């Protein structure tokens, strides 16, 4: 039940932020390229930062769950430690590679 309330709260907050952006919108002069470029740079920096934050949080959660599952398996069957270690390290490396991939995308967005 707590999870459902959290999801509803987050979605409600996002809806309020999306609607308030429309309420505070201003008409920009379409002839000024500098204004459009400045707005694009702002939104690119915001997208890069949010994307990297979400990727880092997801990667951290994934790595924590993978390590916890591997350690639980080793605790239940210590003789399987050698069989669990290599797939766990491979999984952690793949999770981390996704976060690094998002870092590269964030750099491309910010420095474009």
C-alpha cells in the first residue's frame, strides 16, 4: 500500500510541474537565434543531468540487488562460490557499462 501511495505522489508532483511550465510560458521572438540556442542549451543540460542521475540510481540499485543475491547464494551454499562469482562480476560490469553509456550521452548533450 505504501508503494502505491508513493507512485501516486510522484506522478501527481510530475503532473503539477508539467502543467506549471505551461502556465509560466512566455512568447519568445522567433527571429532571435540566440534565445533559441540558450533555451536548447538549458534543456540539454537538464536532460543530461536528469538522465545521468536516473541511470546512476538505477545502476546502484541493480548492483546492490545483484551483490545481495550472490552473497545470499554463497551463504546458502558455500561450495558454489566459484560458480557464482564470475557471473556476478560480469553482471556488475554490464550494469556499470550502461551507466557509463549514459555519462557519454550526457556529455554529448551538454557540450553540443
